[in-house]
């Protein structure tokens, strides 16, 4: 991103910013003080989805959820891992996306193939069914906390996230998403505009300037086309300028995003070493090796009893230290 860096890390919109791809861009509409986020995903979305052979509607839902999870994560102050997880009773019983405070993103969806019909729509009722979405923030041992829990109500994931902000946070929110599978891979984009509650919690009167500002911002947001949201040739600054220039728009520093999985051989050994013999039996191959595939990045790990032994011994020693 180019442009004049102003006070407090503020970058004022100009016309020659970069495309803001694989990044979150916070912005503010100057005249009204409404805050916003623009997320555009290319390699991140494609890498998460390409690790699996998802049916088309599931890939589409995953792409939308990746955009939304990154928008949500960017509104929170945390040092650790933000997780969005759905639980449902349809073809996709679980869908998970997590985002670290350093911008590492990963995700996976569990798919029950025989619950998926050829014409299943890529909607919340179609793929997820009845259930809920949980948002958690994990900032280290014993610090996991629920940020929120919302029922799976609405056609799209954006509807559910919108309901979360409205009901749990009392924040008016407008979200516009665009998702497409191009010749270069999956692409996703999302713009969110929010009106934070007044300090005294009072809502603006129906005919007030604040209410007009909000309505106008929602009309402008809705006017964003999928093509311009997803275009790699339209810089992020220019897209926001095109939409909100009449009220002035201020864009803050972009936060880059990357698909990175946190799985490792070491971590897996620790998990398997804590399993009982029955639990381990599930992973044994005919050659006696344990085989585990990371559900996020599909990396395949093969481990032997000898790999687990030192970790088991160390655990035993700390439980029953020698006299
Ligand atoms: Zn992994």
C-alpha cells in the first residue's frame, strides 16, 4: 500500500494503493464515523479449499466463511487464536475457520457425502441445517473464552454473523460478500460497515442525520458489484473510494493474511502419546504404523510406537517422579 502515512498509522485514501489481496483493510467513513472492514482473499481462500476435494457448494460456503471469519477476527483485540465453528445436522456437521492474531488462517469442513444431494444449495439451511455458530478466542492455556454463540438462522453465513452483531453486541452491521471460482482459483471478498452504539446506548431518531448517514452507507454498500469487489485490477483504496467518496473515506494499514497450518509432527506425537490403546487402534495401518491426516491442511503423518515412547515416558516421569 502506498499513500501518505498520517498520524496514528492512518493512511489517507489515494488512487495508487495496492489491490489489498489476502489482507484485511480497516476503514472509516469520515463524515459519519461509521467503521468498516474490507477483506479480499485469493491465495488464502484457494489454499484452504484446494487442500480438500470439497463439492462445489461446500467450497463456496467455505470461501464465504473464510471472508467472514477474517472480518470478525479483525474487529476483536486478541493475542492468540480466533475460531469460528459451526455445528449443524445437515451435510456439513462441522465447519471451522481459525485466524491467529498474526494473520495465519486455516479451515476445514466435515462433509457427510450421502446427505448431499446434487442440487443442495450453498446456503446455511441447505448445508449446515439446524445448529449454531460459536466464536471463541484462545489466548493461551486456561484462557479460552466464548466470544459468542448464535443459532444458524438465515440463508447465508453473512445473515448469521449479522444477527450475532445485532443481538449479542447491539451493533448495526451491513455486510456484502462476493465469492467466485475463477480460472485462477477461489476468490472471496467482503465489505462490512458498522455503526457502534452511542456512549449512552441511545439509538438515533428515525429522521436524524445519523440515521440518514447509516441508510446512505447501506445503499452505497449494496451498490458494490461482485465484479469490482473481486477484481484484482481494482486497488482496494479505489474500490472504497468509489463507494464512499462523497462522505470521505479513511483507510488504515492493511493486515496481511496467509494460509498457515499449525500442525506439526511434534504436536501430533504429543496428542497420540496421550491416547489410550483403544483410541490409538483407530489410526493403526496394516504395517503397524499410525497414520494421521491433518484435517486442516491434509498433511499426512506416519508415526511408529517408537516415536511415541519417549513422550509417554516423560509424561509418566512427571506424573510419578522417581523418589
Ligand atoms: Zn495441518
